[in-house]
């Protein structure tokens, strides 16, 4: 049961990472065409990973905030 939950969490995380990566790529392409510049694939990959990590951090902070609000 625990292994199944872990696998499901991993799958959802991968789906979210893919969505962030695709959205980051789209935003970079749009910005590149507007500003007449180019972004390397590596730049887009690193940017999407940083964005994903920041979103994870925000989610953890919000969870802590919600838990503390319930105590009061």
C-alpha cells in the first residue's frame, strides 16, 4: 500500500514537472521572439527546475501556515 502511494506521488510529481517544463519552454520561446534573442535548451531546463523547486517550497510553506491557522 505504501509503495503504491509512493509510486502515485512520483507519477503526479513527474506530471507536474512536465507541465512546468512545457510552460517554461513556451514562455521562453515567446520572450525570445519578442526580444529577438535565443535561450539554450539547458537554460530552459535549469529555469524550469528552479521554478518547480520554488513552487514546492511555496507549497510546503502554505501547508505549514494552514496547519498553524487550524491550531488557533
